[in-house]
């Protein structure tokens, strides 16, 4: 009976894995910033979306490895060994997950969910339930991702405007600006080692 319950719990976690990755990890931040980057480069399908999603997933696994190891050591491992029941495992994993979430969550985003609920205000981080910490974390990640995305997008916008202005002043109004701007943006991006800088900035922002 215990093995059957464990199997049900493991299958439930596996089925919820996509939702957990999207809302309880830094995957959203990485995916959104990469989307802004491709938009700024104007390369349409290069690199393919699957490549960017794969890179975001591997970066997420790198960032989440310490938290996942702590959850396995304190909760999942003892539970699978039969040393804990479901409630005890959940209580053991909650502080680890909550610490990761709250470290990257703005107070203003937590206030959003407390303001529309009847929950009492927490006196400390240990009083914040996961049902508040998870959506507040997702909201904070979206805000941070869009801020970083705009910063990534602005230099490419400057190049687009400069190319359009030069072509207009030369009277070449029939030539689409993106035909000239795209290779220039790619050259500048490669000259600045853009991929390394963006990945490094993303990783430093969450570790």
C-alpha cells in the first residue's frame, strides 16, 4: 500500500512538472529574455525556438540544482526510503522552496495577493505560505524578464533607427531598412560576444 501511494505521488509530481518549471523556477525569465533577444536581432527563426527553450531549460537546471539537491536530501529521499510520510515530506521541503522563491520575489508582488485575500500578514518569511509565494514569484519573474528584455532590445532599436535614418537621407526609401540593419546587428552582437554576456547576466541575476 505504501509503495502504491508513493507511485501515485511520483506520478502526480511528474504530471505537474511542466507547471512547476514554468512557475516555480527561473525558466520564465530566461525564455522571455531570449525571446526579446531574437526579436531584437530580427532573425525570425534563427536560432530556432527549440534551441532557445533547450538552452533556457539547461540554464534552469543549473540554477535549480542546489535547491533540488536540498529538497531531495531533506524530503524526497527520506520519503522514498519510507522514513517520512507525505505530510512530513511536504513540511520538510516547504522551507527550502520558500527560501528560493522569496529571495527573488518583490514585497510589492507579495502584497498583491495578500491584499485580495483574507490571509493575515506574515510576521516573517517563514509565515508566507507557498500558495502566496508561488504566484508572487512568477509575477516578479515576469517583471524582471521584461525589464531585462527591454534593456536587450534597446541597442538593436538604436541600430534600426540609425539605418532607417541613413537610408532615408540617401533617398533609398524603397529599400527595407531591416535588410541592411540585420547583418549590422548580427556583426555587432558577435563582436561584443553577446551570447556570453547575456547568459552571464542572466545567471548572475538569479544566483
